[in-house]
C-alpha cells in the first residue's frame, strides 16, 4: 500500500494519465517563471523517486501503467494539436512526451540511463520553450497563437533561439532528446516486446504529431502575419543567457550519451534512493 501511495505521488510529478492535472496546472496556471522552474523540477523529482520504486512494483501494475501511458500519449498529442494557447500546448505536449517515457519504464521495469537522458532532455526543452514564451508574454500579454506572428525579423535573437529549441523538441540530432528517444526504443526490454506493434505505432505517431504542432507553433509565432500595433523588443542578455545554457546542455546530452549513461547509472540512483529512505526511517 505504501508503494502504491508513493507511486501515485511520483506519477503526479512525472505526469501519467489520468494523474497529469498537477503538471498541467503548474505549467499553465502559475505566474511568471515559477512554471518554468516546475516544468524542470517536477519530472526530474518524479523520476528520481521512481528509480528505487519501480523494481518493487508488481507486474500487473506495470502492465496497467503501459496501457495508461499509451492512452496518455494519444490524449496528450490530440489535446496539444487543439490548443491555441502556447502554455497549454506545451503542457499537453509534455504529457505526450512523458507518456512515451512511462511506456518505456513499464517495459524496462527500472529507471534506465536512457530514460534519465530522455527525461532530462524533455524537461530542459519544455522549460526552455516555456521560458521563451514567458519572455513574449511580458511584452505582449497572454496572446493566442492567432493573434501574434511575424516576430522573426524584428526579434532575430528570439527567433534563432526559438527555432533551435523547436528543433531539439522534435527530436532532431544532435540534441539530447533524439539520443534519449532512440536509446529507449533500442533498449533490450523494448526490442523483446516489439511484437506489441500497436504500442510502437502509437509512440511513433505521437512523435510525428509533436513535429506537426511544434513546427506550427514556430511558424505562427515567427513567420505569421505581423501586427504593426505591437512594438517589438528583442530578448535582452538576461533572457538570452538561460536559453543558451539550455541549448548547450541539450547538445551535451546529445553528443556525449555514453559518458552520461555511466554518470547517470540507474543502479547508483537506486542506491541513493534507498539510502535516503533509510535515513528518513532512522531519523523517525
């Protein structure tokens, strides 16, 4: 019972359908850059907690998680396609991306190094896109996608950084999301279960759908009709620096996967988790 309670808690942070409400609310309802911080911290914390918990979960529960993950992948992708608010698009897109992760975790029955690289990449790229959009919101307010556009020419720094983040988000190399995604699909636990072709088809469909709505987001914001009544002010150094750091980290995750796999060894994370739990129980 205790394991199930902890599992539900971590599923709130690392969004699993239908427990994704906390994640969506954090990205869409919190003011300012608090949502950016939680877009990164919530899934990382959730996966860290699951690292020590997954091997102890019964196979029946993991089979249910796999089905929920596939449904969440479809649900998140369709919801993201229908959004005209960027924050909601990113929130439901994140649900779809993390549902792919849950599908992998249920098959592997452990937090693999590949999953850690993938989670870190999704958290970074989601936080980066949200940060870039928050910078736009401070200038123009929370405009829908059909009410803003043509920012590529008057805001070249913003346009360049947004384009690179979208390229990373749709899984183009050499960014870490591509490396983590391919490594998860090629993991032995997934390769053994390739006979479940429906699941793999859903995962690939979600990836292509993400390319559609993220490229549409970029096209509307950067190359849509420009509103002459909106004064354009490009990103300043304090806004450019965090986005550059995010891109550098995504590149590091993409070009050095083997060293990072050793650094993020799953057994090490499991031992750290167990040690932390023992210390908590000892203090009690």
